[in-house]
C-alpha cells in the first residue's frame, strides 16, 4: 500500500510537471504571436475584441467633426482659388523671355504656381473625403470593425503625409518654374546639378540598404503614387483653364445690301471655311470662303506690363476677356442671282457647333430681302 501511494504520488508529480510544461509552451506561443489577432486565433476565440490602440467612439466622433469642418473650409478656399486661377489665366504674355528663348503668346510662372497650389488643395480634399467616407462606415455599422477603423486611421494619417509631399513638390516646382520663366540660366543649371547628385547618392545608398524593400513599399511607392495623381490633376487643371479662356463663343453678323452680303465674325474661335449656297429656279451654285484668304482682320487689344512677380518688367501682358478680334468680308453675289426669287444659305461650324443662316431675296429692279440683318451668338 505504501508502495502504491508513493507510485501514485510520482504519477501526480509527473502530471503536474507535464501540465506545467504545456502551460509554458502555451505562454511562449502567446508571447510569440505577432499581434492580438494572432493571439485570438491561437486561443480559438472568435469573439470581436477591438484593438487597444484604437480610439474611443467619442474621440472618433470629435475627430470626424473637426475634419469635416476643415473639409468645408477647404472647399470654400478651393472655390476662391478657382476664381484666382481663371483671373490669372485671363492674361497671357505678348512676348515672354525664358531660358529657352523668346516665346510669343506665352503663359508664365504665375500660371504654373497657381496650378501647383490648386492641385495640392484638390489632392488634400480628396484625401479628406476618403477619410470621411471610411470613418462614416464605422458610425453606420452596428458593431465596431477593426478593419474599417484601421482604414480610417490610415486615410487620416495619409492626409498629412500627402500634404508634406505636395508642399515639397510645390517648393521644388516653384523654384524651377521661376528660374525658367525669369531667365535665370545659371541658378537653373546649378540646381539641376545639385538635385542630380542628390538623386545619384540616394540611389547608391538605397541599393546598399538591407531594408530597401520596406522603404520602397512604405515611402517611395506612396510618394510616386501621390506624384502621379498630382501630375494628372495639374494636367487636367491646365486643360480646363485653357479651354475656358480660349473657347469663347464666336458671334457672326450678316448684312444683306443689294447683291452684296457683309459677313463679320467676332471672337478667338472662328470658322476656317464658310460655304454659301445660292439657289433659284435655274440652278444651284456654291461659293466657298476661306477665313485666311477671303477675310480681313481687325482687332482691339489691351496690354500692360504688370506681372504677379515683377511689376517693373518690360514684358507686356494682354487680357483675353477684354480683347476683341474681328474678321470681315464683303462678298459680291450679283453673278449668282437671277430675276425673281433667290435663296441664300450660309453654313459653317465652330468646334462642335454647326450654324446655318437662310435668307431669301427677290430680284427685280431692286433687291428685296426677307431680313436685311441676321446674327448668331
């Protein structure tokens, strides 16, 4: 009996030792887990437990309200910036001297810099909107989701990293643009050499780094992504501003007097070809007019030597909205008219718009027109 007790006690000690070893292994496994999710998976716990480093609901709500207020202010600022952009693009240089030579009818540094700032504002507004949409999902969901919370936090932090990158792009871009359009050849060359040397050193050091994959994924790729979006926004803004300012409508006036028709086009955009069709009981005739060869040009331009950076510059600027351009032609159609009723159709197109002007005239001793004056807007 004594032997059995001793043997049983030995078994009990062995069980305790095995149980202690299992607990130690279990603790090592838990301590070796890379995140709280790993711990929960190894424990077999499927119950949702939010991260300890996430914000409380009230903190998220306060942050959301602050960001939403800033977003509303940025949208107002964006509207004002757009007005400034259109005002700046309303003026172009008659003749601009750059480090690459003289350019006629050129934009300059102020046009690029306002585009840079507006592109930055648009990119930040987009980032704020992504954050607001992502954070709103946390408020809508009945149960908290660590996935959506982390996504909202990433978008929130991404706003500031994007802002830093964009400000760097604006700073470097503004320096280059200023030197190009204000004929600073030597500083342009020196700065280009400095940036080239820095880039070469960075590439050499990057190749030697052991953690270059991490740097590539967390720093270089996000920067290149923001740079791509930034460049795309700048191109679209340039296209938008140029289209708005250079796409003024062409107005045409048509005065009929005896056998003559006086045609006047006003505006920057004018038709290249005008077709006049004259039909009567005898036949149908066509006459084609070319703007460059058959019309004479007249214009009124306003110029000044005021610029955004150098008010004492001798380079003149002109205002697109205040300038007036006219193309005039007086066409004799007497050889096409016959006695009785004649029909005149004048057709042309400007960009995607087509125009058709019809008038009728009765030729007897005098010419009697249905309308002596017609106009398009």
